[in-house]
């Protein structure tokens, strides 16, 4: 069902995407029980991202708020909740073309994830898995790419060029992250007057 939702999102059919939400909710409860907020909230964050990318911004905000409420009820306002809230806020702001707000929120998330002294953003639960840790890593990378992209949109390369060059050199990105990083880097090179680097 969630794969079907992803395909509907890519086809820009968000209304059909949302029609499957009732079935997904029932299956999550059947598979993981009523008292497992992590799986449910991760799905709600996923819905938020898909709605934002399709410019259904009211719905994106609604699903983000639902996820944050569930997590706060379960864990309090811990670094994980703050991280995920900032990630959602940055995505919504980006698609609203409010790039300065996007930068502010993405920077909060990036600091929580990337800075060593704040680097533990896993939720405070014994049910956390290795897959969950990989999910945090992927979310952190996507947020960092969004941050660089927002700087490109306001014609301000700042430290984004160095960050993206290091990220691409390090490797380990999936196809979509690599493509996003390369396109954003080309935009930043142009902003910085490095046309030959952008063409390469």
C-alpha cells in the first residue's frame, strides 16, 4: 500500500494517495499494535513529505502536526521530536518558496543531526532498530541537501559547495540523493561564477 502511495505521489495524484490512508492505518495497527508510535509517526512524516512535494501544503502541515503530537505524547519534547519537527517544517517552507524559513528550520535539524555533541537524535525507546538508525541517517542527508538547495534558491552558496563536494566524494548516497546533490552543486557553482565547474 505504501509503495502504491509513493507511485501515486510521483504521478502527482495526491488525492488518490490520501484515499489509501484509512487502509494503511488499519494495517499498521494490526501489524504493530496500538501502542507503537514510531511506525505510525514515521508513516505520517512520509505522508507530510509527499503532500508537500505535491504542494498540498495544508495537508502536509496537518500530517506533520499529528505526528509531532503522537511523538510528544510518547516521549516528551526530546531531541528526536525536535529534529523531526524541524525536518517537516523545512520541507513545507521549501515548497512554500519561503527559503529563509526553510534555511532556519533545516539548520536546526542539521545541527541536531550533524554536530557531534547533538548527534544522538534517536527516540528514547528500547524498540529502536538498526533500520531506524539508517532511517535517521537518510533523513539527515535529505535535510542537508534541502538546506543546500535553499541556499541555492536565494543565490547564496555559503558553505554549501564545500559540504556537497565532500558529501559526493564520501559516497554512500542513493541515486536520487546523488542526483539532487549534483544538480544543487551545479546551481551553486553558477551562483559562485564557476561556469566550467557547473558544466562538468
